[in-house]
C-alpha cells in the first residue's frame, strides 16, 4: 500500500521538476528553476530602489556614469537581439534595464534580475578602459540572464521545504523567501552550495565574454582584466572554500573558451 501511494507521488514530482528544467543560452547547461522569474524581478525592483536610496548614484552628467551607461546600452542591445533571435526571448521578458554608478572604493559590480545593474567607482581603475568594463558588465549581466540567482533560491527552497507545498511556502513564508533572495544574490552561503556558485561564476565568465563580444568588444581583454583582478586582491581562501574559482583556474578556463567567444566578435 505504501509503495502504491509513493509511486504516484514520485511520478508527479518527476513531472514537476522536468517542467522546471531549462537550458542556459550558449552553454546549453540544464538548470532547475522553481521560482517564477517574474517574482524575482518584482523583488529585485524593490531591493534595487532601496539600495539606491542608501547609496545615491552619481549623476548622469558624471563621466563615470556616462561610460557605464554607454557600455550597458551596447550590451543590452546585443543581448536583447541575440535572445529574441534565438528563441530565448523569455529570458529577458520583464527586464527594465538600468545602469548606475555609486561612489564607493569597493571593487565590485552586480546585476539583479530584470537588468538592474550597479557598478562601484572603485572597480573602474581596475577595468581601466571601456573594453575592460564591458567584460565585467557582461559577466554580471550573464548572471541575471542565466538565472543563477533563481537556481540558488531553488536550491535553498528545496533544503527548507523539501520541494513540497512550494507555492504555499512562497506565499506564506515571506521572511524565509526574502532571506533566500538576499542569500542567493551574495549575502550568506554555506559550503554545501559553494560548488554551484563556482559553476555559476565560470558560466558567467563564458557568457560575459560572449555578451561583450556581441557588443563589439574583444573578448581577449578578459584575460588581462582578470589577471589585474588577481593582482589587486589580497589573501584568498583555498578554492574548495571559495564561491569563486581560483585565479589560476579562472584565467585558464577563460583562455580555453576564447576561441568560442571570438566567434561572436565583430569589432565596431
């Protein structure tokens, strides 16, 4: 009797998960996303505006802002054209692209679901020029387009609720959902999910190089940029305990992927 009850449950669960499996553009990697991307975009709009209230962006007249907006617009156009022309238009559905610079010495940039990008002014001396900036922005935009945050949230939900009553958990456990959202976009992690994060970073490198190439930037710049990033950092944890690949691994993987990225490159 227990087996008879268990089999339909397992069958239903397998149907549910197969319905949530998608392929990441360009890499073709299969992923499971249990959260509607539209929900994450809605949450990101709120978080993005809250962030900008606490960290007022530089004005549109600032040369740093103009540079970031210029590069962002070129990548946005390239990504939009590619996705719509290759059957991945749903990946950017609901995106309301926005590019801002905050005056902070932190060497960082990020992109939330829906194309909400922030570049920290401290990153610009490391990117050095427009092409270097395109590599970073392409990488961060790749995380949003590849829905890496959705994957991380989905993994967290499976740990929290075991995949059962998922819709109820999303509707009623608002604090849990909020916490998972923040963790999925860089706040908090555990060793158990770090492997996924490293895979996402590597995939972000690949897609980012392609997006930059589509926008007219030589993807070969990625090698020199990440080499500078490696030189600018301090002591780093061993790769097994890091959410990012080691510098040596990252640069080697970038070099190996360059011939593929070059296929998308057309100089402006």
